[in-house]
C-alpha cells in the first residue's frame, strides 16, 4: 500500500500539515501521559491517596471548565497567543511537580495543568478543521491519532528504560508538552479565527447532537467497563493487552481515516460501536484471560475509529465561529472518561459482571440509531467523485502499461 493513499491530494502544504497535526497530537499525548503518571508523581508530594485523587479530579475538572470557557469566548481570543502561552504554562506546571511539596501547591499545579489542556485542545482541533477540506479531514485526523500514540509510546519507552523515576517522568512529559509549541513555531501562517460567518442550518445542530449521543455513550461505557476487570488477577494479560490496544488505536486510526474519506463517517462509527459491544459481551460471557485480551484488542480497533471520526465530524458540521464549541463538546466526554479512573474499582462489585456487560452492549447497539438518523457529512457526490477518479487512474495505469509492453 503506497503512502500516497494517506497523504495524496491533500490541499495543505507539508509544513502546515505537520504543524496542525502536531498541535493536537502533542497536546493529546501529554494529556494521556499525565493520566498515566500524574497520580504517582503527586503521591510523592502529598502522600495521601484521597488527596491525590482530589488533585487529579481538579486537573480533569479544570480541563473541562477551561475547554467550555475557551469555546464560548473563542471569537475574542487570539489563537496565536493561546498556542504560545498555554503550552508554556503546561511545561512550567509539569516541571513544578518536581519541586512542589504539600497540598496547596499540588492543587495550584493541577489546576494550571487542566487549564493548559482545556484552553488549547478545542482550538487546536478546530485549527485542523480550518486547514482541511471535508474530503481530506478523515485522513488528517487519522494521522493525528497515529502521531499521538507514537509520541506517547516513545515517551513511555524512554521512561521505562530510565527506571520510571519521578524526575524522569516529569522531564519526559514536559518535553512532550513542548511538541505543541514546536508545532506552532513550524507554521508561519495565520492562526486567527476567520471572521466570515456562515449561518448554520438547524439541521447541522440536530445532526451533531445525533453524532454526539453515541460518542458520550461510547466514552462512558468504555470507562465503566474498565472497572469490571479485576486488575490484580489479570495484571499480566492487561499489560500485554494494553500494548496491543494502543498499537491498534494508532494503526486503525490511520485506516479508519482513509475509510472515512472514501465511504463517509457513519460506517466507521457503526462498526466501532458493534465491535465494542461484542467485546463487552465477551467479558460478560466469561471473565477469563482470553476474553480480557480480546476486549483490549478489539476496543483498540473501536477507539481508533472513534478518536479519528470525532476529530473530523465537528469540523464537517460547524462553521468558523462555532468550531471551538463543537469540539469542546467532543473533548468533554473524553476528559470525563479518564476522570472515571478515579472511581473506586469496587463500586461495581455488587453488580453481576454478565448483567452489567449486557447492559453496556445493549446501550452501544441502541446508540447506532442516532447515527442512522444523522446526515452523512461526506457528500455522496464527493464519494462518487473519488471513486471515479480512482477508476480513471487505474485505467490510465493499465493503458500506460500496455503501451510500454507494445
């Protein structure tokens, strides 16, 4: 498979392509790494599990609050300043974790970390939408997700190699936050919000609501399902499965991006819901090593679909003045998902695993209904045009080959 299938026909320059994708992938990778390591780092400064969870909760809460606030005042903000100031604050706040002691300073650092996340992420995602056309947005989104997990993988590998010490974690995670700042420096173009306004049809808001429902259900179901698996009993399987899971998110994010630009956004979403529903059903059938591994792998395929498609859909349905708002509504369930990791793992112990898994599977299958009611954001004419172009290219290659043989 030629790489041109992923980057062919892109309308943006290579420099801008790298800039717009790294702005988001750098921020997402930093966020994922903080979700993994922040609790361990805070434990050294606070030494109280409950207070560590409180600080983590503030990080997630202020990420959500700042994303919503930033989206509401996006037209008054200068993106250029956002992409400089808040990544720098993110770097300094991450580095501060190496020297802080006590609850008060830990709270301040976590609040600043949350603000650095929330003020940047919706704007960086909106910048991808501003810089791409509908028919290439899926592929650009897929490459962004691939970059995210490649960056995160490399960071985790470096941290593991150097012994997972607190100082090592802080330095590596701080460097990852710098990726967004580096991406900003790469692009010499315009970062400001475009002023021209398009009056969105009411159907756009309705269709976005239809698409948002399965995303919320998907995120909540994935977060709750994690609490069903006894982590101590299946620790070795979880370690192996998590590697496959993240690898599959990266790989299938790329694949689903191509699919989304060829057949539309709805099919990858429906397949993602079905796959995750089947993996939940497997956990409910028998909580054994094989079903846990199956769940982790299949959920990786499903997450690759959802992260990619929901990086594209808000851009498809919004205009320049509403994009941050649409993306903030997509970012919020993602942050809530990671916030669910703070719940007591035993809070579901009174629920039979089989029954709870069946409920989650049913909810996922039912959430297909809103997707079916939503409008396909990639127009049918664009799909036919791409197929005709590919057919013409194939015919041209056959003709050229026959001429050479003659």
